[in-house]
C-alpha cells in the first residue's frame, strides 16, 4: 500500500473535503445544473453521487474498526451502481443535494478524525477489496479530488493544487490498476516507475502477489514521466493518455480501464 505513516493521508483527506464543501456553497443554481466532466452527469449529479459514497466510507471504516469488515461491494457494479444511486435522487433540488453532501462529508471527516493507530491499520471494505483504513482514505481522497475537478473545472474554477493531495492521489491511482488486475486473478509480475513534476512525485510500483510502493531504482519495466496533475488526470480517465508502453506491459495501466469499462 501507500508508504509513510498510515495516518498521514488524514490531513490532505480532511482538507480536500472541506475545500470542496466551501466551493459548493458558492455555486449558483445555473452552475449546479451545468455539465460536469462526466458525460452523463451535471454538477448536481456528481455531488449526489458523493453523498452516498461518503456515507459508505463512514460505514465501512466503522465496521472495519470493530473487526467486522463489510462485504457490501460484492454486488457493486462500478458503472451501473453509481448511475442507479444518482437516478434514485433525481427529484431532489440542488440545495437538498448540497445539504445531504455536507452532512455525509462532515460525518466522514469526523470518522477520520476519530481514528487511532489501530484504526488506521484496520481492514475495511473498498472497491479493491478489504484494504487498510489508510488505503481506503487514499481511495476516498482520490475519488473526491477527481470529482471536485469534474464539477469545478468546467465552471472555470481551478481548485487549489496541494502537493500532498496530488502525491497521495497519484500514488493511489497508479497502484489501483495493477491492484484490480490482481483482484481479478490476473497474476503477473512487473514494475512501473512514476517520475512526475510540479509537484515532484517519484515512486515505483512492484507487482507480484501484491502491489508494493518503493523508490525508483531504474530497473522498472515502464517509466511514466510528466506533469503530476496531467498524469493523475490521465490515469483517472479525465485526459488523453498515450504513453509509449510496450504491449506486454500495458496491463500495468489497463486495470482501471477494464474495471470501469472504459475504451
């Protein structure tokens, strides 16, 4: 999983959630109804998706800390399930969606703030399976960071770029693709280096029976370089991505595409 102390992701995770809430408080009705970067969703729809997502994170962490991790996502379809959740609240106004998001966002932040050392290391349920609460908060930060941009960038609002958030999200999303490949039983070995700038983020992923994050040593099969935010957006399917990767190593990057059914 991600390196560094397990609780380190709490600071960027909480900051990003609070920043998004503050930005949403300023939106007009027209902005709430505007098209997001997600082809099927308005800004309101994206936030309507984040509301039950936040609730799930709090529920999953609480179950994990109790030592009884949930198994809710065994029936979760990453394409259909979010669409169904949003469709189920289609009659709610933007104000109602915002209030619901605020409540679940505050509850999730409180859950993060309540964790002790054992809690950060407990196993809890997330899309990649049962992972540490620390890794779950990394997943939540990445998901919400991308959705913050999905809503605000088309409105001409550039969210603050914080080095620790970008670092945590880039490490997480890069590890997610090979993790999903392993989850699907496609056991292979390989390694991927990411050397990004602005901010400087450098790490390697080594994939065997699990995915480990290590320093770059030059022996990696694939090396991705470039602007950190651009790489993060590309790995999250928000920007075109055509790295020169030999076909035998494409699986290191294609796990997410296979999971989210992207072309």
